[in-house]
C-alpha cells in the first residue's frame, strides 16, 4: 500500500476518491497494528491529517467519508498519545532503576516507622 499511494497520487491525482481512500486505509492499518512503532503512528497521524484536510476541501465537512476520516484521526491521536505516555513512563522507570542491578534501595524517609514490619 505504501508504494501504491504515490502512484495513485500521480495517476489519479491528490483529490481523487481512490487516492483519498487508499491513504485513509493505510493510516488506519498503521495505527491499528499493535507492533507499530511510534514513528509508524506518527506517519499514520500525518497521513490522516493531510487526508482529512483534502477530504474537507474536496468533499465538504458533512460528507460521510470526511466524517469517517475525522473519527479515525481522533482514535489515532488517542493511540499515539497513549503510546507516547507509556514510553515516557517506561523511560522514567528505567532512569530511576538504572544502576540498581535489580536491587530496590529504600532511603531512611521511606523506611521510618517500619523497622519492625519485616
């Protein structure tokens, strides 16, 4: 699909319904893939934003296709945001635990009042 979109754009034109539909399908496939990288998700989001603008200009905001692309854009944004958030959390945990060699280190403030609990 990735290779066919530029061909469709060149042969049919940017505004042709088949070109718009191919771009929409490809973007949906990118964000629906659980193995997609953040770069894949960003590519899909960019593609959806471009497709949404073109569909709105060519077909109008009330057209069912335009509304479908808008809905997909919202879902894609949510997926991208969640994945970016998960990455930030994972990086923070890794930064906090680096150098611990699997050992949990508690400071005095954490253990105060719990000496007899163990």
